[in-house]
């Protein structure tokens, strides 16, 4: 699975926008807003390194589900990558170039 970090390392521009829902309450001193644990949106836009193609993906969390930033990122990123693939752009080289230039902390002696 391709991550945002891998895309950025490979030269792609990745923009992430997250919107959260707020609950509004009337209190003695006025209207009070509290961040809701449920509902929200994640929007991810990917631009290729040559800046010729830009595609986006979006995930919307139901008001019945608790908001999960990581899961929203995964879903929106998958949709944006699929949109890039549908436009004829391939991401095959990303995992190879990224993994060949990094070392695992578990393999260190």
C-alpha cells in the first residue's frame, strides 16, 4: 500500500484537507461549539512530479461513525491513486525507490 510519505518522497505533491463536525450548545454566556467525535471528511489531492496531472480522492465519515483520521486518509488516498491510474499514470516505481533508500530499525545490529 502506497503512503503519503512515499508519494512525497517520490516527488509528488500531496495536499490533505480534513473537515470536522461541531456540536453547538447554548450556554449562559452565548453559543458554544464543541468538536464532535462523529462525522467528518478527508480530501486528498495528488499532483505528479511534472505537474501535468492532478487528481483527488475524498472520504466522508457518517454521523453514526466515530471519526478516524488515519482511516479517512487511507480511503481518500486510495481513491486519489485510483483516479491517477484511471488517467493513465502509473505508480509502480514508488515502492521500489522508497524501500531501497531506507533502512529498517529492526535490522540494525
